[in-house]
C-alpha cells in the first residue's frame, strides 16, 4: 500500500524524562487536586451537617434543662421568654414547648411557618432525637424529665420537681440547613478556584518544581485526613511562597476556624452546664427552705401544727405495734393577751421565744414540743407508763416557770393551764387526742389557771353545752326579745327615794328557757361576744331613759355593768358617746359600773379612759369593792362617783364583827374621798340597821325591790309612794 502524502514531514519524537515527569507531575497534581477537593468538600459538608446537628442537640438540651421548673409550674410567660431568647440564632426556624400530655403550651416561628404537630408516638421515650423534614429543615425532639433524686437530711432522699419519673413536658426545635449549605457551596467555589490556580501553576512550573510541588500536596493531604478524623490541632507548614503556600494558609485558617468554633461550642456547653448546676442549687435551696418553713414556727423555731401532727401520727403507728402509751399535753399561756396589749407585740414575741427555750429544757429526751400559734403550745410525751408519770411531766413544766421572767424592764410571772390526754385511754388518733387535750386545758383554765387536768368524758358534754351557748348568743344578738334587761332600784337609805336602777341582763331563748348570766357571761367574755352584747345593753338602757323622758317621768340614773373586754376596747368611749347622742339622753343619767379587776389590769390606761368618760358627763361606780385588789392608791386617783359594797360583806354584817367593821371602814373611807356609797344584797331589816349606823347612802336588794321589767319599773316611777318609800319613809324609820 502506498504511503499517504504529507505536505510536510511529521517528526515523531520520543517523550523525554522531563516531559514524563511533567506529565506525571501534572497528572498527579490534577488527580491530587481533585482528590483534595472532593475530600475537603465531603469533610466540610459532613462537618457542617455534624455541627448543625450538634448545635441543634445542644440548643434543645438547653431548652429542656432550663424549662424543667417552668414546665413543672406551667409558667407560660417564662417559657415564652425562653423562646424569645432564641431570636438571634439564625439557624433556628421554629421552637415549641409541650406539656406532659402533649398539649402545645407555647411556640414561635423564626424563619418559616410552623411544621406539622408531632404525633405522641413520634416523641422519644427519653433524651433527644432528630429527623429530617425534607428540604432544608432538621427537626429535634427532647423529653423534659425531673432531675435525679438528691440527698435529704430527714428521710434520705427527696424529689426535686415531679414526684416520680414522669415527663414534665417536651421540646420541639426545627433548624434550617440553608446557611450551612450556602457555606458549603461557597467553600466548594473557593476550593475550585484554588484547584484551578494550582493546576495552572503546576502546568507552567511542573518541570522546575516537580519535587517541591509533590511534598506540599502530600502535607495538605495528610492534614486533610487528620481534619476529617476530627483532629483539629494540625499545623500545615509550606516553605514555598507560591499559590500552594496560599492554599496551605487557607487550609490552616479553615482548621483554625473549625477549632475556634469547637472551642466556642465547648464554652457554650460549659456555660449551659454552669447555669443548670446553679439553677439546680437554687431549686434545692428553695425546696429545703420551703420544707423548713412548712414544718417550723418562724418565731420560736419549734415545730408547727402540721409537723407536730405528723410526728404524733408516726408515734401512734409505733404505739399500735409496740403498745407504748403516749400523752399529749396542751398548754395555754395564762393572761398573755394582757402583755401584748400593755407592752406591745414585740415584747410578747420575745416572751414566747423565752418560753420556747424553757419548754425545750423542761422536757425529757425524746419528747417533742410544738407551737400551735398564738400562746398555745403542745407537747408529745412518748413511752409514759401511767398518769402519775404524766403528772410529773406537767409539774416539771409548771415548776420551770416559777421564777419571774425579766423582759423590757418588767417582771412577768408566767403561768400555764395544761390539758392532758393519753393514748389509748382518751383516743387512738391524732385528732381526738388533740381535741380532748384542748377540752381538758379549758377545764383547767376554768378551775383557776396555773394547773393541769386530765381529760374526762364529761368534758365533751361541757364543750357541747359551751358551744350551744356560744351559738345561741350569736343568734340572740340578731333576734329581738332574747337578750332583755331587768332593772333593780337603788334607793336612798333615808326616805327610800329611788336614785338609780341597775340594768341586769337576762337571756330567754325562743323555747322559753331562761339561762343564768353566770353561765353565759363568762362564755361571752372568752369569745369576745361580750363587746357587742355590752353595746346592746348600753343602747337599750339609753333607749329606756329616752322613753321615760318622753313620758315626762322623773329620770333616775341607769347603772350599766361594763366587762373588762368591753372597757379595754379601743373605741369604748366613742360607743358611749354615740349611744348618748343617738337617744338624746342627759349624760349624768347614765352610770357605768366597773370592777376593781377591770381597772388594775392596766391602771394607767384605765385612769385615762375613765377621765375621758367623765368628760362626757357620765357617772362611774366602783363595783364589788373589797373583793378584789382594793388598792387605796388607785381609789384615791380614780375619778369615781360611787362605791358599791359587795353583797358578801352586807350579808355577814349582822353576825360577823369583821364584816361589820369592813362595811363601816369602806363607808368612812369613801366619804373621806367624797364618794357616795351603795350597799348591794340587802335582804333583811337587820342589815338595814347596820348600814344606817355605818352611814351608808344608798341600798339595793330583794328587801326593797327585786329586778323587774321596764314596764314594772315605769309603774314604780309613776306611783305616788313606792314600796321602798313605804319601807324607809320617816314613819317607817322608827324600827330601824
């Protein structure tokens, strides 16, 4: 075959070593560049995805940990505030909190619309899960559970948060991968540009720098593999000053940036851990403080009612198995209100603290004392053998306060009334033991204070009677015709003219039962009902005077007995002034009877109040003189008009020289102080004779007139000659 014709000779020269090296170098460079690009791109993509995933897990874990207490307390504002703090995070597209029942509590969309609601079955049982939602979104789901058990000083362990392992709620978080993909694409572009530059340079300089080019590429390849495996502490050193050096520096910069990012993530993680630990400590402190407040009396540091009741119930459970006897002692501080009223609550609080310390010291080992509130203390005495041992405990408590307490410059004699109940004799449960001890305490107080009494079954009936009387009094205050007044005249011993009438309270129930004042007045004073009852008596007496005045009858004084709580009330003077004004009664027609015990409870305050009453124009009588303190210093200072001799002295004046001497002394002393004198309880003519000889001014008693209704006393006033005038008139005085 003929050879083809060539217009010019084709010279085919063999490829030299330089060309081979160049081709090899170029090929190697190209292949290496491609390999590096692919590896770096894959590494960068994987790192971006891992960083996004780690970032999402960190954020959702932070939300789960920070949301424990708000989810436990269903605090939506706090949860909303937590979501608002994520607004600056450009990767977060949506976040939401769910309750333990998968109910959506709060949500917020940042970069896109809310995704579909998570089905209950899709929530993880614990920890954090993630899934792709398609497109550019990655969803993270977390369960919020209470922290683990922590030590507790009392029972060894306690829960912080929920009482069991049930979830407190759930957290949903959606991240957008758009930014990560954009950064990856940008990195691909940069890598491509660097590869093009390196390839171009390699083609030009390959024959001269083949050896120098191969080693840096190897170094970069090695560093890339190290970075791909997560070891970011690599250093790429290239001695040349060409584009490979730039690539090395860029690669090093990328490695440094990844290291800095990981350091920031670790710092953020540490910060979150510190916040979680701090929050946990705060919750532990708050829980311990709340538990202590729930079990302690803040003033004395003693156990409170709830803690004492729990300890009593535990002791009762132990009693059921061991058979040990348990005693409950209910203590009420005598006359504590007087200290608060006279010296202030701060002094009263200091006294209660002193008493708490003294009670602790008076108890046996293993016994428990608690403050129930006010001036009430309760003691649990375990393992008591008999009532005599319990009596010894009560006596030891009373003996601990024999020495007066010095506080605020005053000396206090502390006394208790103690009621005692014993298990199983008086009950097998806490409620009955406390109730029965309380009943026994009231019986001890009624018996004279400063002692102790054991519970007996009849106290229940007494308590029921007392409750019925208290409820009946409350009803009687609202019903007209139950609480009524009767009047007993006080007349001049010489002539029998009526000068005043004592208003006596009577209670007649709707059923027709008449209840003695001796039964209901003490209960009214203890419950505070005596104040509205006393005001009712005062106004009814003024109304009677107003009716007599309107009828044109001569107006005697009406004497009204004033109880201590009524006199000590802050607005007593205003109550008297208002009653006088409402019924337009002359003040000198109203007489207020006060006992010595009422006055000496707080003498200075009493004298000021009496001076104010005298300014109103009313008369003041000192009732039952001689049976109380009979302080001459007070008698000389008190602005009184009348002294009433107690009936006990009057009744004995005919056959008891001492009583007769006391009556004469009271009359003489009162006249020396320019006070009139009235004798109560006059029932015989012999008593009248003794009182006339003593110089008494007025008399009152059954001999002259029994208590009578307003209508009967009106007829008395209208009569020309009253029975008292018939008895004590000039012609009748011959036998006296």
